[in-house]
């Protein structure tokens, strides 16, 4: 059974650009949650998608958006990139909606560097 | 405000030592607490605790929750170099998401 796949693994962008990150969940999992991890802040919740609907959203500006497709794959988009957006972006897939539980698995993350 | 605080921020010990990692949280609508190990990128699940005073154990790792004092500890006995990682604690405050602490970076010296 394939794990959670995030692409790309690494990305370097310039301030002001936009970026799209992808997350393919474990087969059969319908929930995808996104987290931003920075050294000083730890993991911060961005949003959760379940059955193509955004169920929950964290305290991030509107520049951060996402969507989920019918095959449960999810993308997140960050527009007008700022230096502070440099982080590891992790997604987690789960068979059910809501907070991550014992059956949730994280992907390897996308390391975004904004210069 | 939902908050999870981990201590220490970092810890360096020698192989074979026993370590205790701490996680405290605020009480608002607390439902469960989870521990993860993050070695390189992907955090991997260790324990989920919902009941106070019941120890969860897996090999050399164990964890317990104290709902009265609002904290949890993660113990690792006979540490090995493979235990070097960031250990993350997260809480479910009933708001449909997990709130994570900043993590404890554990380094095991051979």
C-alpha cells in the first residue's frame, strides 16, 4: 500500500511568485490535512479537506488556499509569496474527517524556500 | 487560547540513558493527546492518550497522561542513536484539528 505522496519535495521560489503543492493520500483515505512547520512555530494547521470540501481552516491569510479533487488528491496554493512562507509543508491523510487520529499518516513534506 | 507547550526544547544524552519529555496543555475542551516522532520529514504516530493515569507502552517507549495536572510525559529507556529525532506532542481541543507543540529535539550521543 503506497504511503502519502507529496510533490515536489523541494522548491525554491522568489518573493511575489505563487506556488502549488500536491498531496496524494493513501488509497481509500478521504481526508487530507495540511500543516506548515517552521522552527519557531512548530506545526501549524492550515486546512482540512474531506470529500472535496474544506471542513476546517487555520489562522492563515487568504493567500493560502487549497482544494481537493474527486480522487482525494489535494493541492495547496500560496500566492504572493513572502520570505516568511519558507517552511516545510506537510500533509496528512486519514480515512475519516476531523482531527488526526491513530489511522492518519503524514507525507514526507515539501520544503519551500522563498528568496 | 488552545496551547500545547513542550519541554525541554532540546536534549542531548548518551546512549543507554533514560529520558523524559514533557508536554503540557490548556484545558479547553480537551479530548486527547498524541505523540509523534519526526526523524527527517514525516512525523510518525507513537501514542494516543485519552484517559488519565493509563500508561501506553511500546517497547522502550511509554507515555502517560495526567488530566488533573494537564500534562503528559514520554519516557524512553535505554536510549539508542536511532531515537534521535524531534518528538512532537499534539492535542485535540474539540475544534476539529490538532494543536501541536513546537517539539523536543532529542540527540543521542553514541
